[in-house]
C-alpha cells in the first residue's frame, strides 16, 4: 500500500488542474451557475472591478408517501426508510407526510479586482439558510468561498468548492435539492485546485480536506479521521470539451480518480479487569473496570473513479455519469468501511476493509427559456467488501442491496419567477446483511415525493 501511495502521489504531483465556473446567481439546483445550461436564470455580469450580489428566495412544498432518510427534516431526500414492524406486524414507516421549507434560500457575492502575479483575480462567497446540522435548521451556513487566480492556460483556486467528482457543468438539474444524491457525488470541500488547459483538454489536480461532508468512524461522523492521516484527499480529473456556436452544439466528457486516506483511531481502550460490585454489611460498593490505552495509527485507504458526458444540442441536452468508490460515505452515497479483523487482541488493534458501491445516472431535458421539461433516472448498488467483516461497520446503507430513482419534472420560467414541479420515485431494496457487508434476500420499499418549488431570483 505504501508503494502504491507513493506512485499515486507522484502521479498527482506531475499534473496540473482545472478551468473554473463563472460566479453568478444559481438556479434551484444545488450546483453552481453555468451559462451553457439553458435552464439557468441568466447570470449577472460582474464589473471589471467590483462586487456583485445575487441569489434567490426558494420555498419547497412537498409530500412523501412514506417516511424517508434525509437531511434537514428530509428536505434533502436520500431514500425511503426500511420496513419497521410493530407488535402486530404493521409497518410503522408506511406513513405519509408533508412539509413546507424555505431553507434553500441563497445569497451570493462575486468579486473581481486588479491583476496579481500576472493573473486575473476573482473571489466568490455563497451561503444559504440550510444549517450545518439538523438542530441548526434555518441557520445561515457557508456553501462556497474561494479565491481564484487565472493565467492564460492555468488556474489556481483556493477555498471551499464542490468536490471535483461533482461536475457542475454535467450534473443533474433536478428540482429536488439533493441533485441526484445518493446516486451522484454530493460534497463541498476546502481545497486547493490547479487546472492546466491543453487545447480542448483540461487536466486538474485537487488536494482536499473535509468539513461539512465527512467520513464516519468510531467517534461518529467527523473530519478528524481524514485530518489525522496527514495526507489530504487527492483527486485527478481529465476533461475534454468543445462548443460549436454556429450549430448551437456542445460536448463535454471526462473521467477521474480519487484517493482518500483515513485514520479511524489514535488509541484503543482495553479492559484489563471488569467492573464489579461487592456487598459489605448490606452496603453495595461498586468497583470500576480497569482499562489500558494503547496508541495506534492504523489507516484505511480508498480509491474512487468517476466518468461523465454531456451532449447539448439546439433544443435538447443529454447527460450521464457514473461513480465507483471503495468508501463513498463522505460523498453522501452508499458505502463506507468496517473492521476486518483483530490484529492484536492484547492491545485491541484492528485493521479495516472498504464497503464498496457503484452508481450510474442519466438525464434529458429541453433547452427552452420558458418551459423546460426533463427527466432524471439513476441506479446504485451496494457491492460490499472483498473481505469478511468481523467488527463494526462505519457505512451508509449496509442493509441496502440496490436502489433506483426516476424523477420527471416540469419547469416554468417567467422573468425572475420560477415555478417547478417534480415527481420523484425512489425505491430501495433492503435485506439481510451478510458477513461481507452487503444485503441479500432483499425486498423493495418505495417513496413517492411530489414536489413544487417556487423561486424568485435577484
């Protein structure tokens, strides 16, 4: 593994990164604004030097046919809850619900200024009222914050931005805030990105940390497992694209690899002597257990790969993508890692194995300026581990065999007003978890979400 890590790191360091996206008001999709997508509200043009404020007010009105797994009162929907039976065999989670939420309302600021170090300079800040945790719903939280230096063929971005396996130019344009999650990498990370252009090709390198979208572990979800590994998450992307303005045609395709290293524990706690009670003269005296701590530095590494393509014609846009990962938890997808075996029983040392998953998706939508129908479809599968799991699993969806989603939509744009409707059908097959961390003997449950989003852009 050390030799493989050295080779991978060397490969990353030999290459440079990225072309960046313009900063402006976003649509209702949880993704950055993109001029090339007709479903976006036209962006405000930033002055040569100065600051431009933008954003939108959005309210989601939705109905679910079943209890769901998601974030912020399930406004960010992942998949339906598993069957949970009461004493009489009734499914407790087979209960409909509704909600009205305006927490996706967003504010953004784009700044441009004088050249520095021979490069054009710009900065971007964006936030919304989504909160960082469920108890902080309605609180204003940071989404993006970066500084960019742009030379003729090279760009440097430093700050918080989308994970490089989330491609803003080729991402689902769903009405739902989940933007296709858990079938699409959905994560924002503090990072350093370098992009180098070679004609129609871009080669990009990113070094990332974690803050809001984090890995799971013995102490619960936390960024410390990545930080304690010292080596930042590394991502390499290759992108090819071109535009034909005369034919109003655009093509984009790319692929990448990613490496994430975690240190789940800094120490173990081993019980040397169990706690016990004694009774003296009818009085109970408790004696605590005696434990010993041992320093440990065992790591677990995980590779991931992504691929995507987009074809935009005059009246129609088609997109597709896929991702395979050995530990997809921090990307808001199915997967993670688990304890494989006890390597030292005396000191409680263990090693780990990854719980892999695969996801593919596709989307078609029109490019109309007023009416914009579209449809999104996706499929994901839990591939489990290559090794037998003997201890705890730090993963999402180990009891899931597969899941899929179909969500048609219709968007109406009138000046700065948008009214969007979407039907989101998500089915999940839950089953018995095997010793390899995947599910068998599975049965599907499904949720039907009826969603209306009302936006006002400014």
